[in-house]
C-alpha cells in the first residue's frame, strides 16, 4: 500500500501533477511526509517548507483522510499506508 498525496489549485500547477503516491514502510509524522513530497517534487519547496526553520510552513492547509490536520496533532499527525493527504493552497486577498 501507499499514501496518496493530492494537490489542489496552485499546488497542482506547481507540481505538474494531480497526485503522488509515497511508500512509507510504516507510520510517519506529516512533517516527514511533507519533506518526502519536496524530495520528489523540489518545485514545491518554497510553498511547503519554511526556509528559516526548514519545517513545513505554518500556514499550510493539509487535509488527512478528510480532516484538517490542525484539529489533530498538527505536524506530528501520524500518516500510514492507505491514508490520503491533500494539500490545499491558502489564498488571501483584499
């Protein structure tokens, strides 16, 4: 089995993909999954990784199996084979 990572909006445009499958070999925190995505698709690094802390960006909207990760354990939320992770860009306007 694998983790299915989906991209919406500008993340889809930047990645050039609708989705990506990752093999974890066990459970991993979402912060590690984000880093794996960036390893596979380096063009996403500026929008997924904070350059100062080298951790996932705090303003990142990530849905795990239909639930927003901030209501779970944020970047420590464990992801396992069979899970679906969706990256949603946050759009600000004014």
